C-alpha cells in the first residue's frame, strides 16, 4: 500500500496555507475565458471545490478540474479538500455565477457540466488551479479550455503550491495498487505490454492498464513504441472487481481512461 503523509505532520503547512488563501483568492484571477456567458444563475450553495448547487435546482460540476474529496461514506477528507471548498465559496461570493458550456452539457450523474465564472467574469477553474487546490483534467469532448487550464496547473506545480507542495499528494505506484483502491489518483508506472482493440491499452508494471483512444494525440511524437515508457497519469482508477479478474485473468483488474495529452506525462527515453 502506498504510504500517505500523516495529517499531524502537515498541520503546520495547512495552518499556513489557510492564512494564504485569502490573498490567493484575490490574486488568482485568470484569463481562461471561452466566450460570453451562456447562462447567469444564482448560487444556492457550494458542495465542494468543484461542485455547486444553483437556486433553480441545478447541480453544476466544473469542467476541467478535480478538487480533493471531502469526508464521506466513512472515508476521511483528502488533503486540502476543505480549503478548496472554502476557496470556491469566497471566489463566488457577492453575486450570480456565469456558466459557459462546452460540447457535453451533462455528466453521467445528471449534473450540468460548465465552465464557471464569478460575477466579475473570473474563471473559478483557473483560480483553483493557480492556487494549487485542484488538478487539471481533460475529459472528452470538453477540451475547449484544456490548454489554458493546463498552463495554470503547470504554474502552480512549478511554484509547489497547495497539492504540489512536497508530501501533500503522493503519487501512487501502479505496482502497489490493491483491492479497495480506486477514485482519483496521480499514478506512475512503466509500460510492460501494449494491446489494441478499439482502444489502445497500455498495461503497466502492476494490475493497472491505461485506456487510450488511438485516434487522439497524446503528445508522443507519433511513435508507436510505448514499450518500457515511464508514464505518470491523472485520472479515475476504476476497479473492475474480482469477478472480472476471475473471468478474464489475462486482463488488468484496474484501468484509467486517458482522454488527452493534458493528463498524461510520457518519458522520451
């Protein structure tokens, strides 16, 4: 099992970060703007860093970011989950929210998918990424702002902000994945085998495979030889379960769907 950083050792860091969140919320304005607002709505409440409820009853999930999970279903809160929620509350305070839609407008939970801006027209997604309180994700087909949001995450990463500070969010190793593991991860592994059906499957040095769309550009310079490449990926680790493993023993039990080059880093050597 991958070691997790003890909460006690992060206490001083979190206290310092809370003091910094006020200035960051004011300073992390960003220009990831897709176009004029498609919709203007009143905010009812902030559920967590990347999900809000509107007064008209709609539930909105931000496009392009994933913030740490709050405590639920007996699971403890992930690092900086409460800070991300409070950041979103402050960022959206004082007026209506603006929604700009991408290609898909609903997720598989029935939530509205939108790029969210405050009443000043500032991007919530870009601000969360700039503050290091979210990971950038790029899920097909909503790629309109992927490049801009990736730049915001890279800037926070270079400055070791929030989730990118040493020890805050450890990278999981593919070889250490065990039953019970799942959810959003930043995972590292080495490609041991490549399979192809309608997807491209990269089997890592552990019970995890990456599912890629062979028609997409993953920034691999057009090379077909993935063998031996070290990969770091951000995404949702899906456990297909022990029954699946029994039925298909040659297949990896876990997989991560990788939709774009913005969520995967590939070694060039």
